[in-house]
C-alpha cells in the first residue's frame, strides 16, 4: 500500500458522504426531528450499518479506512483490530482482513455465563489494539470497549470511526482525556456539503441542519430534546 494508492483526505470524506446519500443512509428532517438515544432532538439521522449491504460501497469505504489508519497511525502500529458490539463487529472483520491483522470483538458488558467473557477472540497481554466503530458521537460507547480492553491488558492509543459527528466539544475532550487519537473518514459537515451541492433539500431544511451542527444542544433544547449531553 502506498500513499498514492488512495485519494486525499478531503476527497475520501466527500466520497463517503456521497455514498451515504446514494444508499439512503442519511436523513434530514427539520420539521419532525429524530430523537437520539441520548435524548437529543436532531434534524439529522444516519445509519452506517447500511454500508454493509452494498459490496462496492463497502469495499471502497474499507479501502479509505485502511488508508486513513496507515497514513495517520502507521503500518506496524497494531497487533489486532477490535470491533464493538454490535455495529463495529463486521467493520472490524473487514478492516482486519484489509490490514492482515487478527480480530477480536468486545461486548458492551460481560455475557453473564460460561467464562463471563467481555472480549471474544485471542488478545495476548500487551497487544496494541485499534478499536473501530461505525460511528461515534461524543465517544461514550467507544470508551466502554476501550476501557474493557485496557482492563484485560490491551493497549489502546487509537480509535477509528468511519463517521464522526464532529460537532460536540465533549467528544474531543473525551478522547483527549482518555489518551486516544480518533481517526475518521467523514463528518456531518461533509454530508451537509454534498446535500447543498446536489440541492437535495430546500434552503430552510439546509439552514436548520447547519444551525444544528453549529450549536447542537441549543437546537435540541429548542426542539423538545435535551440541552445537555450526558457523557
């Protein structure tokens, strides 16, 4: 793999955003906001798991993920790839295959029977582990998996999200405090840019989405959702 094999970062971000629109994995609706698991009201919604159902798109995205990791982290920086339950597991398998590395997966909590394992697969003590998820908002779920790996003797200095919300200061602080460098391909800004370029929505919807991205918690509070993020 060489640096000339893949597009530059900006092009990869734009292409992933276009792919997400093409397969209808992203939605804008300012009139009837989506309620997220955090309790936030949001005019945007994304389902990155749909990428798995489109082999050509899936293959390109995993090429991008491999490129981002090797460029920004290194070629021999990891001993295995870890996927978080559940959406991160198939992407971990795909990326591990791309990078010729072993793969493990991490449960949200120990399974409660048998060996009571939280980590499935073989992870020797001191293994340098890259944790991958399909998307991350402010890092909460990713650190559930990172903490479990660290508790089991693994070393986690890097995380990978195919899609990063990129709109919460809390997210940047969480990764900085946790001493994890987060790598990603695209953010909501990239998705909005494609929506504007292709005129996918009326101006009012686009401006409402931009207002949300600029101040998500304030937008949520005005729209019936929480105005504080619990990390």
